C-alpha cells in the first residue's frame, strides 16, 4: 500500500502581502540560516523548528537561487545579514 504524502507550503506572512514572493523567499532563507546554528547546537539536526524553517525557504525559493546563495555564503560574499 502506498504512503500518502502531505504537501504543504510556507504559511502566509503579513510582512509580504503582494503576490511577488521574492522578498519573502529571501527573508525565509535568512531566517533559516540565522537559526541553523542554534538548531544544530541547541536542538540537534532533527529539530522540528529547523525542519519548519527549511521547508519554508525551500517551498518559496527557486533552486538556482538557493545554490547561488549557498555558494555566496561559503565564499563570504552573501549580500544578506546572517
């Protein structure tokens, strides 16, 4: 018997009322990476908070952007506050 998959996306955020979700995506990416240090050290990799933050930015952001931002973080040229 096949397992049912429940699909969800990031919840609506009053800070981003328009249909253009570019800023929402960028903010969720930053929120995840700001909290990832705390999630990893304080709660471990399997924390529900960490999973929730990861799902939000992954649901909103195109994969190409995430790859580019990851490369920028590694090289120290990421344009956002982390």
